[in-house]
């Protein structure tokens, strides 16, 4: 029995027992032989038993061999089984017809045993090579999982089927968190181990009939056909997250590698397989942004966000060269003297395609694309040049504040850049103030500490921006050479209504003063806020109460008007 199962299976289809008998005698020794005496039975047996070769008679009552062949070729599951016609029809046009509808070979009766044996063997060999090639083309060599192309084929098929059955198809997009770090630090072998282990875990999280595939890199998808409702996809996502909480033994150590998952459902989110993949990917990014190790279901809002972001990224390239980036200036006022003592340079982007884009939206993109290097250099240089010209005319202006992104510290030689700008513009270091965010100091990296120290020694003033919003800690202020702290506008906004905010601002001012630092409050819009901050001994104020950020020429005019009051 086992022996016969090991043999390749051949299906003989003929309405005449004699015909079957002849072929059976020729093939029974080498093959497991199945029979069908009509077309319908042939189709059923083929679907269920998946023979490797079919020997098919043409002339049969009800359904003839041509019709059987057409039906088998139309079904993706039986399409690739080679069919050899064996028939009494010996005209050229009969043979032509047979090949046209997909036959692999054509023999006319009466048949010679050797010919039958050789032709069947040929087809089996061809099929084996074809399968091998197909395997390489459709499966991922490392994990053995279906690759992108097979996954997309299955997804297309699942969506077609769902339309017939009124069900849904779930698509999970899975990305391993921090895979790149493992690959870069432990090497590619370790990276491969992670991928193989991840593939194994994912396989264990699915039912029969679902597909796990590797798209490439550390990206996997799971296709869940025949879902009744959107939420049916959630248990799978939860199971995956749970499964990855178990550490992976890699290169002699245990690592926990979490996953970020995005889910999109057809037809709800799209019934186009390519769009569904894009949507699942978008939802996956949402999971990454939300801190990784979680899942998100796609929603249309995410797409708008992504589209807008992609547009920004496209148009930000070259924006500087096209003169679309401008510097606006916002005055800073000294509380005691009520005089304008400086300004902050704030970047503006006037894009012909997108209109005015807030720096809060595009600085992040500039940082991720590396464009922050040239853009930051531009703000520094043009800011210093314009400010220094103005300062020559108006000696009251003490300082220009320029925002510096952490990326500029990490990627560029910021101290050299600053030195060059000071030389080129004639600006004195004591008149330049660099604003950095607290995030910069996270991790306590030596290179950043050194850069801050060098800038301090150059007599440049350093201000800690957005104080109170993030990782503020007294030790940062002690360890790094800051001169000022800037209290974030979110605390100023409701300072007159919210006792908590008032308490925080009071404490921050006391603490900064205790360390010999000055305090500036940003986002001051009302007289009441101003009065409260004055009563707390805040040193400087910036906000719409005095002026909104404005182009350089307007700032010059504004200063003149203020002087003449
Ligand atoms: N509601 C309200 N807002 C006020 C008021 N007064 C000032 N603001 C706004 O508060 C922000 C202050 O800048 P920031 O905290 O450094 O926050 C800046 C800064 O982090 C970043 N940014 C701006 N320019 C640059 C730049 O040249 N380089 C870098 N790296 N970042 C920049 O973008 C952020 C946002 O800049 P803007 O949109 O110009 O927003 C500015 C300013 O327009 C007020 O009274 N009420």
C-alpha cells in the first residue's frame, strides 16, 4: 500500500473498459493507476487525488475529453497537471485542437506500450523541473514561506472567493521591531536566525487555509480568508503579539523581539489587493509610531495622513533651492525693562503645491530625510546675517535664538558650522542663542555633551527648549552648560486657570534661578498671563501678546514703530 502511494499517480479516463485495461497493463507496475469512465468522475477524482499525469480519451458520451481538459485548465488547482490525449481521432486538426486547449501530448490509438511509457515519463520529468523552478520563484529560500509573488496571488484569489461567498479577507502586515539593530550589531547570520524563528512563530498562530508569507526583509504578511467580520482578525494579531513575548535565543543570548502589526480588511478597506497591502502597511506604521509591539486596524484617516506626508516629502526636496523656505522673527521682551531684547528665528515653508506648511509638520520630515542638514545651515546663516545687520542699527537687540535639531548635532559638525557662520557674518558669539530640545540629551551621549561644552566655551548661549514637556530633569541642567530654560507654551496656555500649571511654572522658575539660569516663557497671549509670570519673576516673555512671528522686513518696521511710541 505504502509502496503504491510512493509511486506517481496516473489517471486514465476512457468510457470503454477495454481502453482502460490496455493502458493499465502498460502502466500498473510503475504507477499508481486511477480510472474514470466519464468526464464528470474524471474532474472529481482529479480535484481530490491530484494525479501527476492524466491520460484522457477524447470521444466520450455526455462530456468529451476536450471539455474535461478545458475545465481542468480553468481551475488554478488542476491547471498544471499534464494531460495526454489518447484517442482514435487521428486527423491533424484533432491533434491541433488538443494542443490548443492545453494538452501536453497527443497519442493515437492503437498505442504502443513503449511509446506510452516514454511519453508519461517525459511529462513527469518536465513537471518535476517545472515544480522546482516554480518553488524557487514562489517561495522564500530562507524561511520556506511563500514569497511576495505567491502571497499576492493568494490574496487575489481570496478576494475573488470572498466576493462569491459574501465573506471578508483579513490582511495582517507584520514588521519585526528593531530587527535592523540586531542585524547590524550581531551580524547577518543572527538576523537570519531571527527571521527563521519569526516565521515559525507566525506559522503557529494561524489556522489551516490561512497563509503566512515573507514579503522581504523583516516584513511578513498573513492572509486570513473567509472572515465573517472585521474583528475576527484581532485574535490572530493578539496571538502573534503574545507569541513574540517569548525570548529568542540568538548567538548564545536571549532577545525579545516584538512586532508591529497593521490590519486591513477586504472589502471594507479596499477590494483591490495592492491597495489592501498599502493600507495594511499604513496601519503597521501607525503601530510603530504608537510605540511598537501593538496592532492597529486601518482607517481612512491614516491614508490622508500618509498621503499628505508623502507629498510633503516630495516637495520638501529642493524647497530650499527654490526659495520656498523663509525665516520669520518673533520678538522677545525683557520683563523688567519691558524692552525688546532679541528675537527667535522660526522657519516657514511656503510651498506652491501645499500652501503654508507648519514647521511642526515638516521639521520631522526634514530630520528623517537628512534635509535638516542644509535647512538648518540656512537658518543659521541667513538668521545671523539678517540679525547682525539689524543689530548694527539697533544696539538694544541682544540675541538671536535659533532652533537646532538633534540631528544637526549628530550628523553635522555643528561647532565648525557655527564658527564659520560667525566668521562670515561678523556676528559675535555672545549674541547667538541656540535652542535645543530636551530629547537631545537623552542617552547622555558624550559627543553631544562635548559639542554643547565647546559651544559654551565659545561663549554661545544655550537654551533648553520646551522645558517641562519631556524628560526634564534637574541633572540635565546641572550636567550640561545651559544658560536659559524656555517654558513650553502648553503650560502657559492655561496658567491662569489651572493651578497645576501654575505650580509647575513656579517650581521651574525657582529651580532654574537656583541653578543660575534665566527663564523665558513662550506662548504668552494675554495680559493676565504676563502679570502672573511677572509676579513669579520670569525673566523674558515671547508670544502673540507682543507680536506673532513675521518676515524680516516687517520685523524691522515693527521695531521702528515700537521705538517711536
Ligand atoms: N499659540 C501660540 N503660539 C505661539 C505664540 N508665540 C509663539 N508661538 C509659536 O510657538 C512656537 C515657538 O517655537 P518652538 O517652541 O521653538 O517650536 C518650534 C520649533 O521646535 C520648530 N522650528 C521652527 N523653526 C525651526 C528651525 O529653524 N529649526 C528647527 N530645528 N526647528 C524649528 O517648530 C516649532 C513650531 O514653530 P512655529 O510653528 O513657528 O511655532 C512657534 C511660534 O510661532 C503664542 O502666543 N501662542
